[in-house]
């Protein structure tokens, strides 16, 4: 299969996965706008602390199971051994959750005299949120492994919209503050997990007798080294919240987190959906076509990533005041200063995900762990010195530099895998087009008032200017996509 055919497969699956990221992104923006008005910065900060803890525990104890499921699902599907595969995964997930939840609860008992009582209460609700979260994540991993992109997108949309709607309802109905957001997450995610497990029971005849220790050992051997990678990635992205809480208080955590979420959502909408579609196809390419063809395929994906993500980075940077003014309340205006730095860091992180694929394909997960560990250590050191001195701006700089360091080291380690000489033209053209777009947004349109319509207009104008510049510069990726859709349209007419 040619690289162009693989790119078309990625493009098709990317379209199917788009709702899985567009709908949650929209719901996330609406949620931030509403939560930051219905909750004060302290209440929103406490919610962030709990949900961040859920993310860390999930990555520390459960991410290895999702990684192994994604890596080996196709192999056991071809062997007609999915009942054993699914049964082993499900019973491992449930057993692990009961052990972790017991430890979590005992930890809250021990910390009862050291932490705020409201935080203790929210952390105990977080146990249920953890169970719903890891169950929902495992279900989505199964769907992704089986390339059921439409159903994946459906559940992502239901989860995000349902969680937002229920949270708003509870916030207005009951005076429970940030607990409303946690309960909404629990009920919606747990509901999806239960529905799908019932379907799995009928489809694959899940039974405890199908549980396989040898298969669990295989999962552990591949996935557990990736736990360090996941935890390191979380440290890079969320440890600064805890350090801000320690040095500056919950209010600054809320402001920083709100700004971070805007930057993150603005880019992850693009690069996450591309990786959702691409990774299963990357695995197939590696196993069927070998290292050489897969390296060409990955190189092409990197050029596409750069062409389509760079304008988002520059756009968020130049429109940071507009975005914060429209999306967040007046109490969160300080967040506009961190948007350009966080956006640049998230861009580096997304690019690094492609550069690190050789580690995963060749099962060199320990090397990947060491890279993440070094970047995480750098992030901790920078935050320790810069947060007390520069506040949340220091945390944003620490994030950007750590992600940039991670990108550079990953590139140096895997440089032989990629044909970078073939993408420099696309990179240069993207930068030139981006500079023109940035200049127009920064100078010509800066005097316009800040409101939703003008922000939307600026985004549309920036996108049009960027596309026109790429066409004038004859960027090949744009023309290939155009010719593909034109030929597809003619075939169906």
C-alpha cells in the first residue's frame, strides 16, 4: 500500500473522528465560560486539583492497559481470540480499580487533618470519578482499536455535552459548588461504560474463565514502561497546578488552568484527532510494510501537522486578549499573558508525539521514558524557581521550555528515522504564510472591539489569508488535498 493511500485512510478516519474533538472542544469552551462565572476562582481551582488528581492516578495505574489494548487488539482479532482479549482487559481493569480506590480513600483519611475539609470531600467524590473515567477510557480504546471511529465520536460527543448539561443543571439546582462538576462527570462516563460492557457481554461472551494470565503478562510487559511516559507527560502538563497552589493559592490555579485549557483545546482539537486516526494505521503500516515505508509515512504526517497547526499557534497568540475577553469572565483576564507560551508548548508536544512513534513501534519504551523523565525534571526545577518570582507567567515559560526541550531531544534521538529533507519546503512556506497572517491580525484588525462576532471574524480572516498565502506559495499538501476531493466529487457525480 502506497504512502498516499495511507494518507487517504488517515484523512477519511480523521473526518470521522472530527466530532469526537470538535464537540468536546465547543463544550469545553462553553463550560469554561459558564464555570468561571458560576464558580469563584477558589472553587474552580479546587475542582481542577481533584480532576487533575484523577488524571494522574489514571495515568499512573491504568494507562498501561489502554496502551496494550491499542497495540495488540488487531493481532488477537486476526486470531479470533477477542473473547479472551476483552475478558482479560475488563477483569484486570475492575480488579485494579478496587485496589486503587481503597488506597485513595485511606489516603484521604490520613490527610483529613492536613487538608481543607471541602477538598477532602471533593477528593472522595473523585474516587467515583476515577472509576467512571478509566472505564470510559478503556471503552473508547476498544472502539479506536477496532477503528469504529463513528461510534467513538458519538460517545465523545454524548460524554462532553451530557457532562456540561448535567453540571450546569446541578450548579443551578443545588448549592454544592465544584462538586456539581464531579458528579456530572461520574454519572455520564459511568453510564457509557455500563452500556458498552453490556454490549460486550453479548458480542464477545465475556466471562471470567476467559481471563488469561499470560495475556496479562504481555500487556504488562509492553504497557508498564509506558506508565512512566504517561506520568511524565502529566507532570509536564499538570504538576505546575500543584506548585501554583502551594506558592500562590487556589485563585491563581483557577486563572492559570482556565488559560491553559483554552490554549490546549485550541490545538488538541487538530493534532489529537489526527493522531486518533493515524496511530492504528501507523501500526498496520509498520507490521505490513516495514520500517522504511513507515518512516516515509510518518514524515509526510509531520509535514501535514506543521502546515495545519502552525496557523492555530500564531492565531491564538495574536488573539489572546480577544479570546480571554470573550470566553472568560473579568476575574480571569490575567490568563491572556500565558496563552502564547502554552500554545507554543502544546504545539511542540504534538509534534513530539510523531517523532516518538519509532520508540513505540520498536518497543523501546524505556528510552522514551528517560526522555519524558528528563523533560519533567526540567519542568519541576524551572517551576520551583520561576513561580515564586514571576507567578503564573513563570509557570507558562517553564511549560514552553520543557516541551521544547522534549521535542529537540526526541528529534535528535530519532533523526535517522525521518526524511526531513523532504519537508523543509512545506515548513518554510507554512512559516511565511503564518507571518503574513500574524501581521494582518496584529496590525490591521487590532483596533476592532472585543466581542464574539469580531473574534469569529478575525479567525475567519486569518484562516483565509493563511490559505491564500499557501496557494500563492504552491504548497503541495494543499493542492493534493484539493485534487483528491475534486476527483472524489467527480466520481460521485
